[in-house]
C-alpha cells in the first residue's frame, strides 16, 4: 500500500537541493566559521552566501538576517526583545490574536507574569483578523503587535501589509510568525511593513533545527543567551553550517517556484475541499476559502473524534493530522478551532491535510475516496452521531 504524506504543515521532506548543499558542506566545509585560517573562512563564505540568498528571498538586507534553531526560538527572541525595548520606554502592552502558535502564546503568558499586559484579539469565524481591530487595540503603552502571517492549523492568511501599515503609522513594532508562509506565499518585509519575522527551514523542504529571525535595521536587538560572538554578538554558539546551507538552498528553490507550486497545490486543495464537502454530511471547512495557504485543508466532522479519524486514515496509507504537531499529544480540542467559535464537541472532530508540490492528482483522488468511507465507519460506531441523528428526526 502506497503512503500518501499530507502533513506538510508539520514538516516537509527535504528537497534534493537542500540535501546536496548539506552533504557538500559535511564532506568538504568542516571548518568553524569563526576561525581565521582558510578552512574556517571557507565555512564563513558559505554562511555569507546563505545569508544573502535568504535576505534576497525576503527583500531584506543580509545584515538583518540572524540564524536560529527554528521558528520557536525566533518567535521567543523577537517577542522578548520587543518587550525589553518597550520596558525601557515604560511601555508594557502587547497585542496578538487568540489563535497564534504556542511559541507565541506561551511566551506572552510568561511576559504577563512579568507584568506585561496582553490583548488577545478575537478572530472572526472564518479565521481572519482585521487592521481595524489592531488599530482599535493600540494605545500609548503598546510596544509590540505580533500576528502570524498564516495560521498553522486552518491556513488563513492575514492582511499582513495592512496590519503592518497600521503599526508603522502608530510607531509600534510589528512581528509576524511566518513559519507557515515562507516558501508558499510571497513575503516581502519592506512592502508588507514587517519589522521582525520568524521562519523555519523544515516547512519548505529544508532541514529541521534551523531557522531565521529577520530584524529590521534600526531595531536594537538584544541577545537571548551569553557566550561567543557569533551572529554579530547576538546569538552565541558555533553555527550549523550544513543546515544553514540546506535552508538557503531550499528557500531559494521554493521562492523561485512559488507561483507554479501555488497554482498546482491549490488546485489539489480545492478539489479535496469541494468533493468532501459535497459527499460527507455535517462536514465543515475551517477557515475561509479566500486568502488561504495553497496546501491547507482543514475539516471538522460532527460525531467523531479526530484521533480515531487519523488512525483509520493511517491504516489506509494517508498521513494527516488533527491540528498542530506541537500539540498532538494533547486531548484538548484545538485552541485555534475554539477561537473560531466552534463548540468542543465539533472541534474534537478535526482533520488537517496539508499538501505540497510533491503530492499528485491521483493522491488527491484517493484521499477524496477514502475520507467519506472512514467518516461513515466511525459514525456507525459513535453514540454521539446516533444522538445527533435522533435529534434531527424529532
């Protein structure tokens, strides 16, 4: 039985370009980039080229790119940095949304315990926030707005440029968690008025364990750790040269092919959404159809548990998820779906399929054929579904 991988929002398979860049480094570029001898300087040149390539993809300057261990570290760094800068100016108010990734939410919860005030903007039932909401929430004490570029569970893309413009007008720093967006939709930090941005390589066919914090020139960036002088004295520790080279290669390829891939993947996405909704009763799409990540499909099916759905689909060779991989061990319903206003019993029956350019139309057809069968089988065993049907017949 063939395996269909439809969990690319959790992580992606590495592309050949990333693998080749990494293996070349591991075989030939083994020096420490901080060493002054020629072997170390070979590694330093790899880092410089990677920084330039990544900056070009974001329309940033190489001096604004800082390498991290991934999106979580970059989120923590950006938010805590903005909070510390705000505190120096007696500003202790931060604005975010109720459906951010936990790397953002947990960092903000910790800052609340340190005396910061956080406003959690409600998201509309279709999964979007508006610039007007942000503008209304900003006050004199606001030091940061942090709103994700695209939601990791339901795929809705926020009006980042417009929100950034509001922040720019008000003189407030704007950070966006762009982990799900980079490599899949166009990101331009200048046009979209972004002050700080987080990204992670393994979401666009790069290696795990490496990412980037973009920090606009002119913003004072304080280090999170103490140690060496790497990353311009901001992030100590010997750089992972092979992983950084792999990240740059993957990002360069993804951004070069972004239009072609988006058109192909969104076609698969729309076909799955249309067919499943037309066949499965009491199924709903989570998040709006417009301004949605090309590969994101998020359903809720009444009367069943998402975990059971995933296990049965896995038996059929389909790998999906019920939400964020970072919370897959939790029995609680997704905070993202609850933020949309869904009741617990419906939010429990969620399924996220995330596609990429490696998927095929034949795989989409197989997914379309198998989901109704699995949902029907689970509903036949579900007392919750039985109750729903009895209530309908009254």
